[in-house]
C-alpha cells in the first residue's frame, strides 16, 4: 500500500472513525493499512499525525465540539499504543536509549507519543514519560536510567520559561537535549534561544538528528541566565509573573467598568473571561521571557480567530490590552509587546482576509 492517494484514503477513513468515537473502527483502519504494507512509521506520521492536526484545527474553527476533540484525541492515542504491538512496528535493532517527555504544564502528549513510537520503530530504547513531567522528577529519572539524550516536547508557548528550566537541568545532569513542538516556533528560534542542543520540526527530523548523535558541548564556566537572556536583567518578566493574579483581577474589574454588558454576565461567563485574561497575562510573561513581540501578537490574533469562530465578539480584546497597558506604565518592554498586539488586532479588524 503506497502512494499519496492511498494515504489520503486512509486518513479520511481514520478521521471518520475517530470523529464518530469508534475506537474499534479506528484500530481496524490502522491495522488494515499495516497489513496492506504501509510502513508503521508512515501510518504514524502520514496518517495519524495529520488526522490529529485536523482535530485541533476543526476544534479551533468551532466545527467540532470540545467533547468530540477530546474523544478523537483519546482514541488516536490508544490506537498509537495498539500499533506499537503490531509485528510490523517492532525492531530488533538497539540504537541507544532516549527519554521522551513533555515539559511541566504541557498536557498535549500526543506529539511526544508519536516521536516515542517512531524512535522505537527505528530501534531505540525509549522511556516515554508522558505529559506534564515535573523537572525534578525528570532529572531523577535521567540519573537512574542514563539515556543518551532527552527529547522535550512543548506545544504551549506560555510554558517556555519552564522548558528553559528543564533544558538547563537536563544538560546539568550531563544529558543533551533535543526539543520540538509548536511552542519553540516554526523555525525553532526559541529552542536555540533557550540553549537546547538541537531542535527538530517533526518526528522524522528528530529521529534523523538523534541517529547522527547528539552531544552536550560544555560551556566554560557554566551557562548563566543573564548571559543567555540578557533582557531578563530588567526584571519585567519576574515582576509581571509574580503579580499575575493581581493583574488578572484588576483587569477583569476594569473591563466590567468599561464594558457594561459584562455586568450581566453569569458566573460561568465571568469565570471564562477571567481564565481568558489569565492566558493573556501568561503569554505576555512568555513574550517578556523571550523578548519576542511576535509570540504575544500571534497568540492574541489566534484568540481573536477562535472567539469569532464561536460567535463571540472579539471586541473585548483591545480594551483588555488597553487596561494592561494602563496598569504597566513602568514596564517598557511590556508596553512595546502590548502595543504591537494592539496594532495586530487593528489590522485584523480592517482586513476581512485576516478573519476566519
């Protein structure tokens, strides 16, 4: 079974079965492809991975529900586990040992799971630790198991400061680190900025990089946070992270004053609004950590698209940014980042092609 048309057909069948919540039909599609000769790695990366990406895209566009997204994701995860036991996915080779884990606070485990299975197919001994792995536990594992490398996955950019801690801790334990996931940017810029030994855009590239060997280059005198990220010397990241709860509380209160409609919100609506403001502050902190306006502006633009897809006016976003601007007059980098996002929203509002 080869060819793009065949892969498209299998993807369509898998999509229909996963969306229907039919785990048995989903497994049958995958096993049929394997039995027909499609390599297990191709099934994982050219069938399961694109279907899972579609699940996320359809959820963001409000074309499937949260429960449908959760169900399809859970089924895809279980199917990956079942595929690992198919004879065609087993390898007698022993390439080395690698630990695959998601950084603490990162709950999107399926991309890391895909990488773990690809590495197993290619002959690696893999310790897959799953989602949300606290850094101290990860380091303890490294000391126990002594892997040749660590593969860290992170999809949520607001977790980049935590990813940096994990990268540094693994390297301090003498283990080189390769990173991957949407959080590190489409070109891996944040992975390089945070000192990872390598970055890969996908599982195949990660496997190839690991196959060529990943070594930890000692840093004379040891790495230092302010040498790696000198902009952190202004303490804006530290201070805004520390005052995040107060910022969220004050912003929600001021929005209620500025936007009379919010005064009629139900408790659930107010809770959702508070959570949304919390995400905005978290991403602002991450943008301060990386000193990258685009990280925050991209998140705000995506948020506006998601709100519009759900029929929720994105009109509250500009006032929310304005309220944060007013609260942070003595934070020049935060001011710059917020103003850039404000400009991005204004451009979307005047350009119909920018809206979903």
